[in-house]
C-alpha cells in the first residue's frame, strides 16, 4: 500500500522548517511499522494556520491532495489537527477519503471512513481540535488585553525606538533612540508650523534615511555595520508614522487608546492630538500628492460648483486662478494681494479678542483656544463609557443599560473631539507680531498656504460682465467657521 504524507505547521518564525521535518520523520516511522511505501514528495504546508482564526485563506499542499491521492492509498498525518482545526475541514477530508477509497492515519491511529464507528471517532476528535483552537485563541486574547491594560509594549518596533532585553528578567521593552526621536520631534514641529509631509519625507530621504533605518551605516566598537534595507520615505508613510499614538507613549488595543504605555514618549499627548487634528483637515489634500507652488491652489473654491481653484499660466497675459470647469477666472496677482491684506485684518481682530483679558502675549495656543480642555473632556467621556463596558462584561449592569449609555455618551465624545479639532489654533498665528508683513515674506510657500488654509475660507464668485478691473467683492474671505455670505 502506498502512503502519502501530509505535514503542516502554523508558524515557523526562523524559516527552518524544523517542526515540519520532525512530523515527517515520525510519519515515516509509522509507514515503516505498517509496511507502507511512502510516495514522494511529502506534501507540506509550512507556516500556514488551519484554524478559523488563521489569516491564511488557502493551504496549497492540502488543496492539492485530491489530485495526488489514488484509490487504495493511505493518507498519513502526524496528528488529526494537522489536517485542519475546523470542523468543515474535517468534513472535506472525510468525504475526500471516502470517495477516493483512501485510508486516513493520524498519530498512528487508522480510520476507514466507510465504517460508521471510525467516522464517529474521527468526528469527535475533530470537535476536540476545534475547541482546543478556540481555547488557545481565548487565552491569547486575554493575555494580549492584559498586556495592553498594563501598558506593555507590543507589536513591531516603531521607528524612533530601539528594543532592549533584560537578561535577568527576560523582559523586552522599547527605549527612545535619541537620533530618530529628534527627527520625529522636528517633523512634528514642522507639520504643526505649516510644513508638508512631502517636505519631511524629502528631507529624510536626502539624509539617506529609510523606513526602518535612519542612517546609511553605523559604527559599533569601531566596526562599520551596514544599514538595513528599507524603503524611501513618502508623504503617506510619514503620515502613518506621525499619527501613531505610540510616539506619545500611549498603548492601544484594537485601534483604541487604553492608557499610557510603559515606555518613554517621544512627543506629548497634546502634540499627538494636534497632529491628528491637522491631518484630519480635508483641505490639506493636494492634487496627485504634488506640492503646490501658489498661494490659493485648491484652497480657494468656486462659488458655482465648489471645486478647488487651480493656477493657470497664460503666455503673453496675466496668470490666473481658474475653476477647473471654467465657471470663474481671476488674475492671480490682485487676488493674492487682496486675500493677504484682508486675512491680516481678520487676524488683528482675532488677536484683540483672544488677548483682551490676557497680559501674556506668549500664551500657548492650546491653552488660549481651550482645545486641551476639550480633549480632556473627550477622554473623560471615553473613560466613562469604557468603565460602563467593563461593568457590562462583569454582569453588574445589563446590556440594555450599556446600550442606553452608549447612545448618550458616544455623540458627546464625537462632539467634544470635533470641537477640540476645530479649536486647535494654528501655531503660526502665535508667531505673528506687529510686523506681520516682514514675517510673512520670510515664510515658505508651504507655511503661507498652511496659515491661509487654517484661518480663512475663500470663495471666488463670477465677475460682472464687462468688468475690466479686479473687484474685491467677488472674492469672499471669512474667518474659519464663520458663516459665508
């Protein structure tokens, strides 16, 4: 009788296939003891899970068995759960063996699925395997959640940290890498001051930094160690990095912040929330990810269709801001001048209102705006909801009570978060003094656009037919959040 050996291991982190080889060795011993001839090659699925919780959608080796097995063969596995930990997998295996007239051997036990007793015995073992898989998952989930509640580091090592190992306790943790951490702090300051993700990525790439390493090489004890290979930074990858709560020392579980982590933060929680607020601004998105070169491109909008205004060069004529559909068009130079002039008038009015009761001209933006307090309110509401959820899990309150509390608290949480984002005042506002024009001229186009985007809404209306001169009334400029005329 010919035997086909099937071996599988869920995880083989070292890539050496040792568990698979050990299974194969024991299966060959079973074949030798029973006088079966092993048909080569052995069918393998290495580092592929077979439970309902596994990410793998297919097992190439297992899926190939119907084309390999012949009538009268015996299918040999190290244990029944190697063929699968799901009941549906067992049913597929059972039907396949019965239809092909194949004997099944698991752990030295032989099953003939044409016999009722063997079908029942194998079915019970399949149920046990599925239950054990569920119990294992439950243990893992409880352990992960417990580590999250303790604030233990978890997951892939983030950029900005190095992993340390305590040989005495066996504990692993993250510690701040001073060089990478300073890069992150500088990037956060750049972003909050109006810089773009694109410019940060370009700067890091120009220094030879990659997504998993920040220098081309390093020297350890006088020996030059080449850098690990990584990918160049892009605006998208910088964005994903700077949004991570991990950088503020915050532990997450399933995407939700559960509390402080037990590692040193690189930035403050307030900085993290301000970064997220800046990135949540939909007006930051540019066309095709390219860096804009003109003040109002995709910031000003068309009053007719709402599309972002584009900058158009005209050979032999004045360059224009135009609606992409053609509803409106204005000479760019007078529009820019009018926007700058009127915006600074609004800023002066705003500063008089904000600092009317304050003697400290250097007041912190978050303190003046009250956004820090609003973030605290949102966090307090979230903690209340989390506490009620824990009570529901413990059985001290009913599911109906939790549902009512959730219906009340979730809108309050979202409202507080939205208002905190709206009240986060742009840092560039607090760099402005009496000599606004001089400071404005010293800024990059990114900084200028960032301030305009943050403080005013601009709408360009169609001009009156036959008008030859620029009419400021056709360019509506209102303070952010104020109702447009």
